[in-house]
């Protein structure tokens, strides 16, 4: 809640103005029953000449009360929306700093629910919630003080039902918080399931799992519905309790107050004013149950949002101007990494070496040279690349760029110097041209066309109705796997980095196309440091240095000719792929 208090301090002036108008509204509201009392007593005494002035006073006071109420709601409600706006920006800024481990624990739909539904609950709490929280005690203090001045015994008797009501509400409040939290978590689960089912609809249909997915969704929906009904029952129980308390208070006033009027111990004007003041307590008391639910939902929502704010970032976002001079030398210096034990700084972790994805990796890549990383699936190739980009942090050792630990380089500068082409590229629901220029928004048409040509996309333009301006659909659904990868390569070329990394980025194309793309790409990035990760040994023959990974360790290193002469894993992979290519020709 400290985060919310900081927002309250930030908007303290607006809250102060809003609270001032709330006080003004309550003060003017208290004046109306007093004027009514004077008017009734005037009529009872037969002095009708003052009635027009009293009526005019009542109208003026009521109009001013309406204006003050309008200002108080406008200011406080908008402040709640501004807090929601600020929290949403802060929340998104936090999300982009969190690492893969966080996103493995929370689903996209759950995060979307927190960004939308939970933030809305917080907005209600700090908008209308704050207004009602001020209004309720204010009206009670004002009304009860005036009622005591009219008749203390009648006041105490009429408030007995409200004391019983407050005790009952206190018992319900804990159940409201727990049930509200269950409702919001259930809504998040439904959102996550819908997002997963829609994004994976082709797989669902391919395996004819429509009925299964529908059944899982119905189970989630039923659980959400049960929690929602439980919350509705709790809220529904509050309203009859509040109305019963109000009705009981009115009955006490009519019986006891009526006897006082009959006995001459209270005027009719006093009794009417007393009833009006008691009536002013009806809405604050009714709103008490509702605002309790709003605050409990807001607390539950903030609890879920704090899970994101309190999640440790994968790295700190250091200050920097985003530009550094880079020659391009890269080094992995005695690097160890484990996905399961990030607390160990070294190799003697409690889990043993079997849990390490990388073990004592040491590789130096001179600026302007080409490194190829080869190995079977799961050998640790992509993990090495993620460490270079600081998508992961090493458990032990260092990753260096130009002799400087990448953890000491501002992230914006580090990632501006290195261009990544991932194995599974992320494309957006936009034109092919904008996807290519995603990392370089100011790229011109000629620059984009040149990058597309280098990536081997020119032959595909004929099949696209509008060429580079063709909308490729969400996640590039209108493109093949090979086309997606080549769009990602064109994106990296347009980005124009000092170091370019191809992380098995042509695994979805045939060997001939891969060779052609790598040849043109090699010409385009000549003189820059290039790191190629591949499972095909036949495509890395021209690398200055080849390292072969197996089970997280470097088992071979050298040039193509040197590794072939060793007759080890690399030679085996190379010969097997040559055989596969020969068989594919028949």
C-alpha cells in the first residue's frame, strides 16, 4: 500500500480541494433540515410572512449544495482515474523489466486481467471510495451532533439499530475480502484460458480438442460463477441489514419522538428536522456496505498488483544515453548457468552439476570475426545467446563485450549494439514493411527493400497482394515459418547493429535457401562480428571459429577443416546432414 500512499501524496492538493467541497456539501446539506424546522415552526405559530424568504433560502442552499457536490465528485473521481493511469504506466514499465521466470509463472490472460480489472477496482477505491469514506463519518458527526442538541435520549435510542448494524458489517468484511480475491483470480483464470485457446486454435482444431477445451472453460466458468454468486450473496445480505436498521431507527423516532411531541417536550418542527437528519444518515449507511465491498475489492486487487511490483527484475535498468562505441569483440569467460538455481555463484551448487545448462564456457570472439555454435538440441546454444543479451544472468562467470562485463553496460546501449534474429521470431499484426522496420521506425522504403532482398524475401513478394505493404496478420499467420524467419533477418539488417546474432534463425527453410541467405547476409555484414547458432553443421563451414556444445559443455572447437579431421561430434553431424541432403534429391 506504500505505492498507493505515494500517489495520494502526489495528488494531495486535488484531494484537499475535493475534500473541501465534500465538507461544503455536507455543511449545506445540514442547513436544509434546520431551515425546514424554522419553516414548520413559523407555520405553527401562524406567521406566514416569512415563508417566502425561508423557501428562497432553502432553494439557494440546495442549489449551492448541488454545485459543491458536483465539484467534489468531479475532482475526486478524476483523481481516482489519474491514479489508475499512473499505476498502469508504472505496471507496464515494471513488466518489461521482468525475466522469463516471472512469465513462466503467470499467464498472459492473468496479466491482462490485472492490467484491466484489478486497476479498475483500485480506481473505484481511490475515487468514489475516498468520497464515500469521507462522506460517511462526516454526515454521522454532523447529523448526530445536531440530533443530540435536539434530544439526546431520542438520538441514542434511534442509533441503537446502527450500532448493531456496524457490528454485523464487521463480521462480514473478512468474508468480503476473501471472496473478492477469489472472484478476481477466477476472472484472471478465465482470461488466461481464453487467450491460450484463441492463440492456439489451430492446434486445438488439429487435435479435435474443441470439446475438451470447452469442458475446461466450463469448469473455470462454473468456479467463477460460484464465487461471484457467493460475493453477490454477501453484498445482498448487507442491503437488507442496512434497510432494516434504517427502518428500525425511523420506527423508534416515530414512536418515541411522537410521544415527546404529544407531551409537549418537543415541537413538530424539531421532530421533522430530527427525521430529516436521520434520513441524511440513510445514504451514508447504505453506502457503508457498498464502499466496504469496494475497498475490499480494491485491497484484493492491489494485493495482486503488488505481486508484479514486488517481483525482482531480471536486471536493473541502468541510466545511459543508449549509445556506446562498440568494436564488437565478445567473450564468455568461465560461464556457468542453471535455470533452477540462480542463488549459486560458482559451480558447487546444492543441486549438483547435473542441473547446469552451461558448464565452464570460455569462448573469445575477436571483433569482425564469425563464430559458429553447433550442437544437438538442448545442448545450451540458445542459452549462451540469452546471456549475451542479458535475457538471463550467469550463475557464475562473466559475459564480456569489448572486455567490459555486459552487466556494467546500460541495457539500451547493449541491445542497441547487438542485433538478434531468434529461432522463433515475433511478428505483429501489421504490414511486412513495418515488421521489418520494427527496431528502426525511421527506416525508409529503399532501406527496407534492401534488407528484404538480403534476407531472400524478393521471390516471395509476387505471392503477396500488396508486396511489402501486405498485412501479415497476428503473429504473421499469413506467412510460412521460413518467411517469418527471413522477415526477422531483414529486421536485424535494418537495425544495423555492430554485432549480429543468428540463433538458429533459418531452421525452417531448406538448406539451399539457408546457404543463399547466409551468403548475401555475410556480404551485408562483412567486417562486423557475427555469431551463428545452428543445428546444421553444413551451413557454418566458413566460420572463423566453430564451437561444438554437448550437454552444456564445449566438447570441440576449431575451424571446419580441423573439426572434420577430429572425426568427433561435428564430423558426425556434418556427414549425416550431407547424407540427408543427398537422399532428399531422390
